[in-house]
C-alpha cells in the first residue's frame, strides 16, 4: 500500500462519510492548500480544481475493499457516498504515519455546500493573485455560478480560519 493511499484512508477515517465526488475532490484540495500533506496533482477543470490522481486512488481503495462507494439515484443524477470500511480501518491501524489532525477542518467543510467548497477551492487555485485579482478570476471562470460579494467574503473568511499561519 502506498503512503498516499494511506493518507486518503486517514481522511476518510476522520470524515466518517463524504457524499459527492465533487465535494470529495474539493475537500482534499482545500486540505492540501491548508498544508495537509496530500500529494495529488490538480489542474483546473469545469468545477474548479480536479485531480485525476485522486480519482484513481479512490477507485483503487474501493477495489481493495478499504473504502466503500455507494451510489444513490437522485432525480437527475447519481450521488456517491464514500466511507472507510472495517478492513480499511484495520489496515490503517497497522500503518503508522504522521498526519496533522484533520477533524476540525473536515467537520467545518461538511457543514458547507458543494457550491461553497467549489468557490473556496477555485479561490485557492488562484491564491497567488491579490484579492481583487482572485475576485475577477472567480467572475471570469465561474460566470454561471453568479457568486455574490457576500459569498466571496465568506469564502475568504473560511480560508483564513482554516489555514494555519506558516
């Protein structure tokens, strides 16, 4: 088992359950940008930062029986639910690795909508820009979302609250 797979299993152990592939992608990306040592590479995609590596690792963990993926049919889409399995917990208990405590930021993210996490992840993707530049990028790359100034302010507050000072 590779270290990066075990890191993801620790995420699932802390999260208990994650509903939605987009939410999962954004949560891992946000944690990575908040200095949790996830190593998946991301590129900008339709819903913001996306990692093919993360998708493949999740699929591998599901195939190994360490993560369960349940599909739920909604009116016009499929909702995916992910959890660590008993076998995953058993393996993780034998795999010693240092990881920061992710419990509080994960709990905080779980209270937020996928739309909000998409906004935060997109803002973090453009973090090298000044605030005005980030706001302009948001409106340029996400015009259909029509994010309000209040939503953008809330996202900046979320980032500042969850990002440790380096």
